[in-house]
């Protein structure tokens, strides 16, 4: 009996020892860095753990057998692998995760001014990483946004090619642009604020569709774009991205990291763009694309402080020289009436920073400032403008029980002067504000957010902007969110509408423009579907409704020589539904599909009319396929737009009153078989679409750009003559899409970590 007992005891000890040494361990990394808090799970079992600060994981006492291991980490694609655990052995598996640019679990800050997982935010926020924009390389983030559902870069001038960003069909002045959460302010920033920032220095871009003035104040009427730059501590030592096209557009992005002291790290980024080819494929003797030289320098500092308090400061300077017009134009003709040209010199400087005050309470002081100087000639029309804006904000972040408070005070000073008759003297305005927000956790599955902001404009007086949001988490994979809020925008017409600056029309203000206001409601639905074979599908659908009062509308039709601006005598509505679908297959195939149905209208004196340059339907797609055996990545991107109303000059104008259905499609091949290098190339505008294909001309009367041979009757109406059979004047506002034909591109990226 004793011998039997000893034998059983020895067997149990041996079995226990074997169980202890049956383990699975290794390192998890992503984008060249070890990942902390990555989740490791043997699916269908109790064996799970997270990685430590060195990216190391260890599953102990794993029973012998075959398993499916799943590794997930915020911001990266999940990965699964079949493994076998053998008795008495420590099985080692290392994983290198790929970035997932549109993962639903991204951490976002734009919705509530504080870091929160995207799925846990009561406010819907879309997130895009630089890898998303690499699928169709462009010389600026402004152009790259064409691949985002519901977001469209809109050209406003057929000669100077300036433009703005439309979100859900709303014009650029309704889009607030921020860098690291600080407003760049004024709609010029949708062009200049999104140009010249190297993609390699961008951590991610967050987009909020719908009013957000309760947190951000003026300009956040229709939505916001927040460019989050990399923390210098985590940036690569050196990065370079250089590409050119068959149009000979050349773009250079450089990024460098330095450690001047033990407690400081600085990140330097340089962007240079050059396009100097006069191309006239539509044979109207005017440039198809504006010629441009641009240089931008971006410098960001991060400082180590006690208790990990935040202190970052960044500065950016940009200079651009661009011109378009008659192919014979030279700088000696600038401002004259001999050869027509539109020449724009732009100087811009920005300063942005955040400093956490040295108190136990979480108090954050944030600031931004920008100086914008523009010297332009639109034919003989001179536009010289000087704008200075300073923004200062102090926020207090506090959690008390189920309440997560955020309160703040802000102030903005704006100075603006130009040489137009509409600005008789320089304008200086103050816009102080105070806001409070409370995010209340009602249960583990539901939360409500309440917010209120009060601003006082030195010209327009008091403005109130409330906000409410509700989030219900039905399950881990199903989430509903409801948001309602208001937005407002104080007006400075000449910094916000480039059409007002073209030399082809005079500007008329019918009255003193009032600040625009909006009220919005949207319902957001998210569904995640995970399949056992590793396939992931994410579906996000949003139904939205926005109603504007005091909306500023531009009248192109009453007089072909004028743009008449006035507040609407009624209201305007933007409503619709938008859907994004993310599909990831374990085979290396990834698809991002989006579609938006829009119903935008201005209702004035009981008459409903769709605004110019507003589509009813838009769709975007990005299809990627990775072939690891060949070190090759294939990206196919594109968009499609439904017809838009276009401004005509007269009933005889032969140009189409609507744009056609059109699509811009691109393909790219990337080779990543060399260490630290990526070689890429492809074709843009595969269908070779240009607006000229459906019209006899785009710019009217390029043969007489100064209207020297235009005749008028006593009422100022253009007369039909043999030289002017359609009764037109020179006009550049008939434009809805880029005028570049099919073209190839080739580039090289290098990253040293």
C-alpha cells in the first residue's frame, strides 16, 4: 500500500512539473516598436495575458494540445496562428503586427477633448493614419482627403486652383481645421493648414462630422479636421518620402528627430513641392493646373517633466508662390492688363502648444497663433490681406464618481485687414468663451454627455451652443450613439471664399452679414463581426440632419459680373445617411468602402433649391492586397460623385448646367523587400476624366480675359455680338473637379528608427 502511495505521489509531482514547464512565450511588436498591453489569447480557453513594457508575454501551465492563438493591440490588425503545445517544452512565438488605419478601437481626442477609445466615445469620430493616405500619395493632406467618405476637396477657381474642404456637402467655411487640437482658424486653413505637413510626421487624422462649437467655438459648424502630429519621443530618427509624376510634380517630405538634452526631444519636418510645367491639354491657351513652388518647415518639441506632465510646443512656417492663367504669362505681367494671370504669394506662420500646469488637479493650458499674409493679383485686381489670430485656452479635467467633468475658458483675438473697399479699416475682434462638459456613466453599457458653451463676440454679442450625446453599448460588437448639438461661425468673407477674390467678378454685400448658426442631430450605429477564420467586418452607419439659420449664400446668377452675398431669408438643410464598411481577410486582402447620400437645400421665401457644387451621392473605396511572398502591396483607390449644379452666366451659356457622374480612380504598387525602404509607383486618374470632356470650354472668354470687347445694354446686361455669341464675360468659377489627365507616378520612402 505504501509503495502504491509513493508511486501515485511521484506521478502527480511529475505531471505537475510537466504542466508548469508547458508554456508559450515571445515578443509582440508593431511598426518597429515593442507593444505594451497587447492582448494574447488562446481562443476558446482560459489562457490569456497581456504583454509587459518590453512587449513580452508568457502563458504558463498550458495543457498539451493544438490551439488557435489570437493577438490584438489597439491601432493594429489582429493576427491569429495555429500552434501546438508539446509536453515539457516552452514554445516561443514572436508576432509583428501591421498598422490598421481605420480600427474601431483607436484612441481619439477630438470628440470630447480628452483621450478615449473610439468605441467608448459618445461622439462619433473617424480616424485615419498615414498608411491610409499612402495608398494614393499626394503632395498635401488637402488632396489626400478625396479618399475619405463624405469629405471632398473642392476647387473654387479654374485658374488659381484654390479650394476648400466639403464635409457632407457643406462648404469649406463650415470646416474647422486643428493641429494637435488647437484651431488654425479661418477657412484659408483648409487649404494652407492642410498643405506642407509631411505625412511621415502625422500620427493620425481625426474627423468629426457635425457641429462641435460647444467645445471648439466658431467655425466648427459642419465638422472639424484634427491633425495629430507624432510625439517626438516615438517618431523615427529619420524619414524621407520623395515622389514625382509624369506631369513633373515633385514632392519631398523629410523628418528628423534630435535629442538636444536629456529632457527634450525635437522633431523637424520639411516639405518641398515644385510644379513648374505649363500644360494646356484642353487647348484654351490657359494653364490646366496652377504652377506652384511651396516650402514648409515644421518643428515640434516635447519635454520630460515631473509626474509625466505634458509640455509640447510646435511651430510651422510656409511660403508659396503659385500662378495660373494665360500660357504666355510671366511675372513682368503681374497685375497688368496685357497678359492675364492670377499670381498668389502666401506667407504663413503658426505656433501651437500645450502645457500642463504643476498642480494636483489636471489643468491644461493650450495656445495657438497664426499670421497669414497674402499678396495676390487676379488679372488687374489686387488683393493684399494681413490676418493675425491668437487663441488661448485653459481646461480642467476631473473625475468624480460616475461624472467625468471637463470645464474650460478660452479667448480668441482676430485682426484682419485688406485693400478691398469692403474692409474700410482694419478689424479687431475678441471672442472670449467658457464651456463645461459632463460625461455621466449611467451603467457599464450606457453613458450620457452634456455640454454647454457661452461665447461673447465683440461685434455680434452673446452666442450659446449646447450639446447632448448618448451612447448605448448593446454588446461588445454592437453600439448605438445619438448626438445633438449646435454650431456657430463669425464671418470674415474675404478669408473664407476664394471665389470672392477672383478678378472676373465684383463682390457685393447686400447687408451686414450676421453670424451663421446651426443645429444638428445624428444617429450612429456600429457593428463588428469577427469570424473564426480571422476575417473581420466593421460597419458604421450615420444618419444626420443639420439646419442652418443666417446661412450666407452666394448669388452668381443675378448679375454675371458680380457675386452677391447675403444671409438667407429662410433656412438651409443638410441631411442624409453615410455608411463605412471595413473588411479584413486573413489572406492579406483589405477593403474600406464608403457611401454617402445627401440632401442639401436652401429654403428661401418658400422656394427650395439645391446649392451649387453639392452632390447628392458620393462613394469612396480603398482595396489593398498584400503578397508577402513577393514583398508586394497593391492598392486600388477611387471615388465617384453624382451630378452637381454649376454656375452659368446666361441662358445662352453652352456649358452644361450640371456636372456628369464622374470617378477618379488610382492604382499603386509598393515593394517593401528592402530593409527600411519602400519603392512605389502607379497611375492616377485611370479613366482619364477631366471636366472639359463634357463642355466646349471651362473658362469662358479666355480670348478676352479683361472683357475689353464685351458690350452691355443700358441695364448692364451683356449683349450678344458676333464676337460674343453667347453673351458671356470672362469667368473662372465654373469648376468642380481637377483638370489633370491620366498620369503616372513613382516614389521612394526611407525610414530609420
